[in-house]
């Protein structure tokens, strides 16, 4: 059986114009490896939105990273003052990874 290791996954839904800022904050917290995914549509407090609706909806991105708990905590500390202002949606969960030294 292959060994697995518990790490953290952090997902951050962010307006596309702020995505690079989230990447910079993650790097400053020691999270250098990540993925940024396009998000096509959703339903939030303000109602439904689509990336291509023609009504000036702001495109969204999903920042996804696997790392350890200390780096997640460091990132949250960096983001905390701006979570509400930037409308960030953040989810953190425990995950099992193979090659734990990479995360």
C-alpha cells in the first residue's frame, strides 16, 4: 500500500482582477505551487452571475493549493484584513496526498 500524508487544501474564490494579488499573498506565506481555475458561473448573495453575461459581471477565478497547516495559517493572516472588502470565499479542508514532501 502506498503511503499518504495529511495536508491542507485551500480554495479561494476571487474576482479575476484580484487573482494576482492572492497569488502574491500565497507566495509571501510560503505557498509557491498552486492552480488558478476559471469559474464560469455561480449563485451568490447578489444572485446568479455568469462570466459572459454582458452585464459587467466580474469574472471569477478559483485559487487552489495543497500545503501544510502552517502555511495556510500564514496565508489567512495575510488575507484577514481584506476578506470582506474583497469578497473572498475561502474553504479549507484536510486532504490525503501522495509524496507528502512536496506539500
